[in-house]
């Protein structure tokens, strides 16, 4: 069965949007009244800042995962049953991000909180990396008569796969390192973000526009 890539993308976008909404709902404002002392208010705000920092980080990571997922599916000419199942598996790990974000926000300096967050992010990114590998292996990416376009599509796909695997390695290292020093784990968490903003050398948006134009011209 070859399901439309647009349909898979739309469903995936909805799931990720819902997860971001769930995370922001976890940021509950405390009820203050005259009985609260200034120290109570400071403690409430300090706890809120921790949750907000975890929310911002997870928001950025879901945004990166969404962008990578978007670029992946825009380079495809078709899907198959295995890819759809892999995508559902990817979304399953996405749905766990709000849970570990709440745990991390409540206990940011506990090794178990950091390691749980690293585990979920590891399984999310490695699933995305395998999806990249699978599309290349099964020739699901777009092919064209223009050799330059084909080369660019292949280069972007390989680069995306490599970035996902490096991110997975960073999250893998963050798990044992959290029991050594949680701040080292936080550095590992930042590696995928830094990699995301490194220039790829190819304008992916322009590449995807070219593919859309080619497909439109052929219909």
C-alpha cells in the first residue's frame, strides 16, 4: 500500500502540535493571596522557571524533529507499509516527550530525570534516523531525469540521516553521563540543536520546491 506522503505528514503534524499544547498546559500558575509570604512566591516562581526552561528546550527539539520530518517526507516520491509503521513508532516516542519534560522540569538536577529524558530523545531520533536509512535503502526518495537534482536529493537525505545518527549518539552518551554530572548531559542535549543550525550547503526549501514543480509538471 502506498499512502500519500501528504496524508502521513498531516497526521504527524497534528500529533506534534498536540504534544506542544500538552507541554504548555503543564505550566500551571500558582494561586497567590495575602497569606503567602514573599519566600513562598519566590519558591513558586523558581519552580515555574525550571518547568519553563524544560518546556522551551523540548519545544525547540520538537520543532527540530518536525522540520527534519518535514524535509524527509518532502523528498519522497511514495511511502510503503513499513515506513508508515516506522512513522507511527516515531510518533509514539514523540508522545512521551511531554511526560519526561515534566519530570525534568520538576527535578532538573536529578540523574534519573536527565537519563529518562535522554532515553526518550534517543529513541525518537534513532527512529527518525532509521526512517532516513529505510527510504534510501528502498528507493522511496524522488528520482528525476536531471542528474544534479538527483544528486542533491541524495546528498540531503544522507546528510539528514547522518545528523540524526549523531544526535542519537549524543543522547545515548547523555544517559550514563547524567550519573556522572547532569551538566555534561545538558551539553549532550545541546549538540542536536547546534547541528541543526549548521549550514547544510544545499537550500533544502529550494530543493523541495523544485521537486514540487517537477511533480506538478508531470501531472
